[in-house]
């Protein structure tokens, strides 16, 4: 259990005070523009840098447990480094942000219904997309408002939500064995009729050349 980095052909653990940093289930690691990596555990958000080979990678608190407790946060999901300062993360059934001084919570009154917001994505225009098993929303950190853009009702609930963008900057989401692409404010479904394998899609990744990679349940990439 823990967070690991591959160096010299071996996986090495990221440590905090000599102990492995154990992430929350389904949590994703996020990299800030300055190279700092962030990860959410059940009780805190940690930051670390990749050190030189042979030197153990040491993590430090990015958001301490005391800060979370004083703001009524009981559980954490994934964290997203929006820039070198602002962190956005799933907190309880809301979305929170931390600028190093103040923790703000985005709730239903800000346009975001309760959900397990474990999938976070920053698009090329600087919007933050947040997704849970039931909902998907676009969040503008500057305005502190969220806009719901839920997927088709018949396939809304996805237990392993994933998000990416294509080479044109259009958002793509997994929907069972299908993909949904956001085009001009509406979702277009891409199905096995378009060449997909029919296996449940669990992971999405767009590489530096703009190619979209899919990971499917029991069928590889």
C-alpha cells in the first residue's frame, strides 16, 4: 500500500516521516506546473518532489489534518493542482479549494449537488471539470460557480469516472463501454458502432501528440 515512483527500473515508496503515503481509494496524483506532485490520503493532502536517484522521496503536508478538521472536512477524494498555489479536491460530498491560507467549500448553493467528486480535470481554457458517479460539472475557480453538464440519464452513473480532452480541446468522458464527447454544449455518444471494443472503459489519457488512449476492464489498452 502506498504511493510509488519508478526509478532505475524499481518502484520506490514516497515516505512521510518514514511511513508510506497511502492514498484514498480511486485518488489520482496531480502535478503542478512547478513540478510539485500532490496526492490525497484519508486525512491530509501531501506534496512531494521527485528527488535525485538514491535519495528517498519525502512528502510534506500541503493541507494539514488540523486545517481539514477545523473546516469540518471528514473525507477526501482526488486532488488537482490548478496552478502552483491553488488546490482543488473532493471533500466529503462537496468540492473544496485551498490557496495556502483559506479553505473554501463548493456546495449546492454554488451549483454543485452532493456526489463523490473523485475525478478532476483542468482543461486547456483553465476550467476545472469535476465528476462523480452521478454528476459532471464545470467549475470556474475565479467565479466560484459550477455549471452542471450531466451525461445522458440512461448511463449517468459510472463507478470509475474518467475525463480527458481530444486534440481540439473537446471534453471526453467514459460511459460504460461508450465514450461521450462534449460538442457545442451537448454530449455526443461514441459507441462500439464507431469501432470501440464493447468492453467497459475505465481510463482515458490524451498523449502529447493528441492521441486518445483507452484502458478497458479486462481487455487492456
